[in-house]
C-alpha cells in the first residue's frame, strides 16, 4: 500500500505559485525602479551600477522560474 502524496504535491504546487507570484511582482517593481535610476543617473558610475542591478533582477527572476519548474518536475515524478 503506497501513501497518498497528492496533498503534499498540492501544498508544494500552491507555495511554488505563491513564491513565483511574489518574486514576479517584486521583481517587476525593482526592475522599473532600476530602469528609472539608469535613465535619470548623471554619473557614469551610477549608470553602471543600475545596469548591474537590472542584470541581477533578471537573473534572479529566471532562477525562481527554473526552481518552480524543477519543483513541478520532481513532484510529478512521484508515483501515485
């Protein structure tokens, strides 16, 4: 007799979606702020820092999406 893992899969799926939504919302806001910082910056050093922050935000958002996909793949591989 195998244990029922469906409730655990549902919890993982729900929390993954919540995490992705939060990171997406906060990431979008941070991206807009960094972009505005880059556009309004006068000093070349500030422009370079803003570009670096934009790159970090994009990479972080992609990482969260990949982590969510990995969680979905791993939970789907559990036999029912």
